[in-house]
């Protein structure tokens, strides 16, 4: 009896041999492959150090390789809730720069400089003078426990000024993580809020390497984490312990944001900093600290209060195995590169 009795020729049924059957199956597999694409879950054999720091074991570092890590600068142009997703060279960014450039905007750039982080301050400020909001009025606010690290004063351009805000010594990263949001809230309430319209908070161990213009303005601005952009939701290192005020449920969250750069209107930033500092104090009182430190509380807040402007990983980038490919690197974290790469540590002298 023929295997495929429906296959006929003028001389009658055709018997399909075993070799022919194998060939048919192979051809059918190829057709399915090209029609639907290959989707394979791939284990990252050597997970990036960030996952160890955040307490994620290797089993959780899984991703679908259909997720595109090499991102296109204009795709997508906005978030699911309609906020612009900013790529610096896009047409929309050019329009936003033109819109805001028509008026002079007083903007603050705030950074915390404590302990050994003083080694980064001059590089940060020099690069900001070249690339951060060129032509706009900018005040640099440096919160520091060592004001003398800024002597002699760095030479600033027109419309630029530097204000040093002394703070008590904060030894250790853990103490810094507990206090940074409270320090930001205090600075806005006491002086910054009456002097500028927008305030951006940045880590000092970074360097501006390309223009960062008026396209970044928004009521509440957050920046996508470069290692986690394009990753599936279950790879985000949200806080999962229910006892923490930063806890995020499985059905919450759109993106994972970095604490390297965020900002907005001073009123919005005050609300953010005050809310996050209260959550941190609440956890402290209960003997709890989120595994992602202040970044966990920042992400909790931004889930409840979605940003009105989201910056692409161009605005917070470092050279790592998981970092998204971006058209232009605009703000680069020297500290993160130093932490994960011995060669970069020597190159950046950190």
C-alpha cells in the first residue's frame, strides 16, 4: 500500500521511499523556519555582574533572542502611554530642541560628590560644559562632604555657574544610598527650587561625550537602563520582597530605569525625591533595604507616576556585554565600566 495514495501519476499510485519521506520532512521544516522565524530561549552562561549585585541567579538571566538589542534610533518614537521616547538624532528630538530653544530655561544639574568620587568631579563638569544643554543657562549643584576637592574652581562658560552645597560626611555606599533621595529633597526645598525651572540628578562618575540638548526636557524625565532595554519584563531586577516598600508585583512595570540620570520640573522632582526618601525611611525602620538600593525605589515611584519623557539608553550607557547598541553614546558611566572591566579601570584611571 502506498504511503501517500493521493499522489498519483497517469500510471497509478507512487510509492514514497523512506529517503523521500525524510526529504519531504526536511523541506517542510525549512518552510516553517523561514515563515515563522527561529525563537529559542538562550541561557547567558556568564551573566553580567549586575545580576550578581542585584541578587539574580543564573536561572533568571534568560531572554528570548527575538528581542532586538540593536535598537533603531526612531523605533519606537513613544512609550505605550504616549510619552516621547527620546533618541537624540530623531526628527522629533530636533523639533523638541527647536521648541525649547526659543526660550531661555534655567536648569540645574545636581550631583553628589562624596569620598573617593571626588576624582570624577572635574571630568564630569568639563564634559558638561561642552555637551550639556549648550547655550542654555545651567547651574551645577555639587553636594559634597569635601568642598576643597573643587579647588581651584573650574572655569565655566557664559550662562553657567557652580554652587557647592556642603553636606555631612557619608562613608560607605550603603549610607549614601539611604540618604541621596533625602539630600535631593532638602536641596530642592532649601535653595534649588527657587533658582531653576528644571533639575536633573546625575551620578558624578559619568562623562558627557556627545550633545545632550533640550530634547530631554519634560515634567518628569527618566532614562532607560542600558543593560535591560529590550529585555523581557521578567528579567527586570525589580524588588520582589513583599516586606519592602519598593516591591513590584509581577503584573506591574513597563521599563526598568537607571538612577544614573533622571529629572524634570523642580516641583515634580521634589515630589519624587520626598516620596522615595519616605519609602526608604519606612524600610529602614523595619530593617529592610531593597536589593537595588535607591534605584529600586525610583522604579517603584515611576511605575506609580509614569514619566512624561523617557530618554533612550543613549543618555546612560556603559560598555558591557548586555548594553544596548545605540546610534550615539551621549552620557557614559565611567564608574560602572571601572567596576566591571579591568582595562577600562586603567584607561579611566579609576
